[in-house]
């Protein structure tokens, strides 16, 4: 910088220039960059060709121009650290020095690698903290300060009058993010749920932030409960043998930024659970067989029942080894029919077992009374 146009030649005495500056002895031009703030007295000497000279002492003040140190962002909608397109963002920009602001400066910000958007100056002149506001743009991610536009105004240090360094940008703030991508329900359909229970399953979604779930008012939605965190359940347990076996619902995901995803249609299929056979209420506790007479239509199948269909509901019958049928009688394991002829009177306890196709069983113990039918022993004639 040329401070004097009438210096013929120049030299420095015992008061040198601050580090980083040099003086051209022929032109008298001082060049370079000071590296630290502070004040220094510098004595310049101008010497003519005949060796005569004059001195001038000046105070050289090295000052710092204000720069952006950091910034933070909030919005007015909970959660205040997460937003989406259109929400009003408030930026608090912290500078290295108190500044005086004139006009309407703007600061450019970008979301991730997206296009910049402007935030306009609101307040803070006279302090080192300026407030700007702007609308959240498209894109996803955190924010970066990418430009400072004075927009015809000024931002100057209140202490030394220096302009803000507009090139000192690229500061970032990780405490706020913008999310404009709606969540997607990732749970596959159909879901399979066993009968006789309420829990169906935990839903899942893809999104950068937390997702809440709601049921759409379609299909069988009134039969289900769905928690905000995605736990799906029947309001009451369903019976495969009684209730319908397929249900339809729609699930709507919403992320923490307020983006609403497309409703996902989910089918819930009820699956069969093998249930044990049971003894029919009112079935007999004792039966009678007549000695030396073949049993007729003696079936135990009607004493047992099973709610299951198919193989699980098909019963086979047996007698416990510890309580066998009387001599002369046999049990058909497929039909449950007892055949044969008892050969001696008496009462025995017999335990019959009904076993379903899944291996579950139930027992019933009855008393089998073997009796003799009256016969003609003799006759006489008079």
C-alpha cells in the first residue's frame, strides 16, 4: 500500500515493520500481509541521492476484519432440530467481532449438496450475533453456509470499521437437519399370525428419522390395534376354525419431520394351530357288554371331538396298556369301533385314548360291565 507519493527513496530505522510486511526501497511501496493484530510504531526514512534524509514515525494498527465463526439453526415446529421444505428457519450467525449492519444482507445456505437458498437479515446490529431467516428448501441433510451477499448493504466491525470477510464461508452445523423424503413401509405382505393370539408383528419402515404408524380407515382396520411405534395386534384373538382367515388393512407412515408416506396395503393371514381333542360332555362313564353276545355298534368315536380340520382333526383311538379291554374285545384304531364278545362277567376300568394327527391326545376312563343275560336253565311239566 502506497502511503506517500513524494518519497524519493526509503529505508527503515530501528523500528521495523510488523512480520509479514516489506518496503520496496525504490518505490516506497509496502507490501505483504500482517499475521497478527496489534499496534506498532514504525519510523520511515527517506534519503536523497546526496545522502540527506528525513524521518517520519507512524503507528501501524493491524486489525482483524470480522468473519463468521459459526452458526446454528432452529425452526418453530417441534421437533425444532428437524424440518422440511417450507418451514421458516431461524439462523443465528456468530461473528468474530461486533458489527454494524446497514441494508439487508443475505447469507446463502445449502442442504447437503443441494442448491443454495438465501436467508435474510433480521436483527443483531451492534453485537457479534446476527439473526437471519429463510424458508427450508428441498433436499435432505444438514446445513452449510456457502455465501455472504451484502445485497447493497454493509456489515462492518464496530471497533475498526473493517468489512466482513465475505469469502470466509463453508461453516457447517450438525445440530439441525432437513428431511423431505417420505418414509416407506418396508414390511412385506402378507403377514402370518397363529390363531388364539393377539400379537401380529412389528412393522418397519425406511427413513432417515423416526417413523410413526397409523391405520387407514379401510378394510378390517377396526379389528386391529396399531401402536405409534408399529406394533400391530388384533383387538381380540381369532379362532381359525370359527373366524375368517384373511384380513386386510392399510398402514400410513409419518416421519419425525412430518412427511407422510404412501399407505401400504397389508394382508394378515390367520394360520391354524393344532389344538388337542376333547371329551364330549355327557358321554357315558360306564358301558355294558353281555357275556357270549357279540357287541353291536359299540363305537367310542362319539365320545371325543377335535375342533381342527384336516390331518390335525383326524383322530385315532387306542386303549392304555395298563387298563386293557376284557378278553374277547378289540378296538379298531381308525374307526373307534369295539368288536368281539366278552366271555366272563365282571367290571373293569378301561382308559380310551384319542390322538389327533399332530400327536395331541385326551383320555377317557369308563367302567365296562360284563353281564350275563338270563337264560332258561330247565323246565318241568305237570
